[in-house]
C-alpha cells in the first residue's frame, strides 16, 4: 500500500512522491535469500542461489516418543537414543530395529556418553542424575551432583567423565568409582555443552551469558563472550578453531569490531550473570526467541560471525573433517546448513520436522535427530532422484492478472525441471485455491492460473540416474494489479490564518499557496528558520487544508479542490492538477460566510484515459470571516478619579475572543464581559477604571474575534 501523509510537524523537509502507477510488476527470485523464503523437499540451495537436488536421505524407524533429546553412535554402527518425557534409553541396531534399553526415573534423558569398555552413561533431568548402564535393563545411579539438569557428558583424555550441569552452573569430573569433584564453578547458571580438544583441554559453553570457556590444567579462562544468552553447541576442527552456536535474546549490542583476545589461561573466571532459564527440560517451545548466530574462534581467540538469523535458532553444529565444512541444524524450519572453507553458507536440506536437534557423522554418512515431530534420519553423499521446491506466497495486494513467467535453468540429459502455478484469494493456500496449472514446457510462457490476489509456484526436479542434477537459477513472474480507487482518509482545516512556511526556501513562502509570489513574506527577526521542520505561523486572511490519501496500487495521485457557499448547490473550482497534500488559499477573495471545500483525488497520472478512478471528501463547515468586530452603545462617564465605561462588542460571524482597553501612560489591560467569559458574538461590558493624576483623557477599546479580526474604538472623556 502506498500512503501519502503530511508529516511536517514531525520533521520532513520535502514531499518527494515517487509513486508507481498500475503498470506491470514482477516477482523475481534469483538469490539464496529469495529462495529461502520457500519450502524445500529434497532440494538444496547454494550460497549463490542455485537450486539442485539434495543428498539422498533415509528415515530411521525410531520409537514413538514425544521428544528425542540425545543421540549417540558407536564405532560399530549401533545407535543409542535418549528420549523425553518418558525418560527412556533405546538401542537401535545396524539393521534399524529399536528396543528399549533402559528406563530411568527422571523425565528426560538429555545426554549420553560411552566409555572405552562399552558402558553407557545417561544424564537426566530435571533431577540431575547420571546413570551407568552396563547392558539391556541393567543400570544404576552412578553420580548425583544435586543439580537440576545434566546437560552434557564427555570423557576426558585420562578417562574421567566430565558432566555439564545447571542450574547452579558448573562442570564435574567423575572417576570410575562414581566419585565427583567440581572442576569448574561458573557464575553462569548453566553449562550447556562440552567438547574435549586434541590438547586435552575441555571447551565449554554456558547459558545465562553465552560464554565459551577453556578448562586446562585446573584453570578456566574465557575464550569468547558472545552477545547472546546461550552457547548451545560446540564443534572443533583439526586446526584448533572453535565453532560456537550462540542463541537467545541479545544481552548486549553486537559489536562490529573483532572481539578482544581471550583471557590468559591463568586468569580465574569471576563473571556474575542473572539466571535466564527457569524450565528448559526437553525441547524448547516453538515460541522461544529465535535470535542466533554461529561464530568461528581461531586459536588466537579472535572470533568472527559466520552466520546469524533473527528467525532461525541453531540447535546443533558438526565439523565435517572429510569435506572441511561446518554443518548446523536449526529450527523452526528444520533446516541443515553448511559453511565451506571460504565461509560461504548454503542450505543442504530441509527436514519434515521443525527442529534439527543433533547431527552426528559416521563414516561418510550424516545422522540427524529432529523434533516436532520426533525423527531420526541419515543422509548420504549421493543425491536424491527427485525433489520439490515450493515458493512462498506472492501477495499482489489486490486481484491481479498474471502475465508471463520467465525462468532459467540448466537441465542436463537424463534430468527434468517442471514448473507449475496456482492462485487464490487467501494468504494461506487452502481448498478454495485453484488447482495447480499444467506444467510449463518453455522457459517463457503465459501464466495459466486464474486472476486472483495470491500466487504460488513449485518446481519439480527429477534425475533418472541420481548422479547428476538439474540446476535452477532464477524465475520472474509478471502481474498487473486491478485498478482500485484512491482513498482519502483525512481532510483537515487548519485554524483561520494558520499556515506553514515551506522549507527550505530562503524566503518565507507559505506552503501550499497556488500563487507563489503572493505568498512571499519578508523574514521576521524573531522566527528562526529550519530546513528540517516546516514552521507554523499566523498570516491574516489565509486558510490551509491538509489531507492524507492513499492508493492500493501505488499510483501517483493528482488533486482537485472546489468550494461552495452554504445554501448554494454549485461547486466552484478552487484549484486543479495539484500534487501536494497541503493547499492554502486567500480567503479575502470570498465574502464572509460558511463554506465547504471538496477534495477530489484521482489516479489519472498513472492510468490511461478512461480507466482512471477518483475519490472525494468534503470538509467540515469552513467559516470565512474577515470583517471587523464592532463596538457600539459606548458610554464613558468620569466621576472624580474613576471612569465608568459601558459598551457592547459584536461580530457578525465569529465569537468575541478578547477585549482590551488602553489609557495612557498605562499598558493594555484585558477585561471580561459581564457574564465573565467571552464566548458569543455579542458581549456586554461594564467597567470601573481607576484613574491616576497623570492619566490621559482618551480611552481606546480593542476587540478581537475568534478569526483574529480586530476592531478599535477611541473616545475622549
């Protein structure tokens, strides 16, 4: 919607109207961000905006549980799965058969770890216990840190189990006998994730303030302090770079400069943070704040943001050493992205679940654990045989006719690309929408869908061999909106004699006046000019009007104004072909009386003759009063040192606003009528004025009406 409104009081210096008419418009998708607004089923989009078939994916049949919370793969291909809110651990064989392996006493199994002997350890919440499970159905409580949450488990190089806990925020080191000591007491409320690096140090991410720690030789140092609430996931590459997924509300403004280097390892951590997570068991709800970012922190402690979003929340990151890429899973669109060695981001695929909660690599395959709904899947280096891209819905703002569609793609032998469109009049496609059109055969064709407000397209990709994919580069769809009449939402009359000075003229020019020479006024020393804000001043005899008008098509609007006196039927031209939304005229050219002003807005500047549309609005009654109020029945009687004065002040059209008298050498004095308030066209005054010995014997009465017309009467006594 194109809206034109008067904003002079708030400070805009010019009316720059760059409105478009009802001309063919286009919807164009040709880069990654354009395509990311749609939905992907078996389709990837590269950093440079090329659509192609995504990697082959198979679903792993998992148990029927509300949430999948933790995921572990053994070297022989066995999968362990921790769930919520039933507190169960499942074992899934290489053949894909799932069986209940252990039942805990808590709601959620939030993390899993496997020792060198094949014993499984399960961290639970919300009662914060760690179980040691030796075989199916056999397990016992291994360690209880008296914490509410066990967020992550990892084995240190020397074989001790490291546990990240909340909500007192710390890391426990637990020996083989189940005896634990506090290795780190952080000021944050939660330590959410752990990674052991190749040098034997432990990397940790916190929640409360999103901080990355390094724990080495019993000392903790801050590697990186993010501007977010949480560090949700960590990954390490072979070059010593740390990848950190930060998420949640921004706790401080993002800095453009590179963050400061990390603290030295011997510096003790003394940060204090207010708790931010009150109940985070299981999956965070879909309404959770979705601001997140992915940082790369080099061995020198310098951090760089590789990706950020205000709409998608990172849940997990994975370093793929074979391809030298970082993979990360997000919600709430269930997407898996990759960032290559050149730090360019591509969408690998989109899952059917809302959140990709965990990614694990095994041999050449990538395993994904997702939620809402809960799902396990594995994808391979090979590509799929088919896929579909579904665009977002185009809103043309009104019923529109569809023009041609142009698209560009490379379609190798053995592959096909098909486009189809559909249209409807609801912003979400439903049963009322028209059916999908037949496939378009050429790269430039007339859109076949019926006229409507909304349009959507889909692209079908197919490959006979699965070894080569078509690549789709861009699409352009043309449409023409139905012409809609303009709307005038407001027509206001300023007070009589009240006008705006047009900025940024050097001379004082009344804004909106049709004859610029008549409106040029000499500058006044007591009024400071501003080129940013239009100044409101009083100029006798001028009447200003302002209005707001809009056109759904974004058409350029032209205005006509006409006037008629009360009791007459004929509208008389005031101004034609006006372009601004303020107009000022000289009322001295009109006899006193009550008038009406009609504003007509037309989209003729943007439409062929005969197709233009108009809107009209009539103002409230406008009183033109340029006649002076009169003083009559004046009588002045002097009695020693007192002057008694009686008179009446009268105006034909306006109420009396102010009355003053002057007896020199004194100043003007305001007086009130006998009824105590000036509020009518006729007021009666009875004054007793004390006189001083040096008082002049001449009294002057000045009467001003509500239109600021001033009448003066003088009499000697």
